[in-house]
């Protein structure tokens, strides 16, 4: 039987792999991949992704990551 710690570690690996694949995409391609009908527009998603990446770079440059 899988322990809680093993399950969390496995989930963490899946999340890290998914984030790496997403982060390899341009903001526009990531937005198109995230788009669902009835949700935010691709343009809105693109803006959100750009802002998230800008904040992540700022945190990294400040040594907060």
C-alpha cells in the first residue's frame, strides 16, 4: 500500500513535470492550452500568464524562490 508521503511525493513530481511543460510554452500557446469555452478569453489568459511569469522572475531575482 502507498503511504501518504509516497503519494504526496508522486503528486509533486507530476505537478513539477506539468509546470515544466507549461513553462516551456509561449504565453500565447499556454493560454490556448488552458482555454475552455465559457471561461476567460485567450487574450485574458495570456495577460494572466505574462503577469504570473513576471512575478515569478521578480521573486527569483530577489532570491525568494
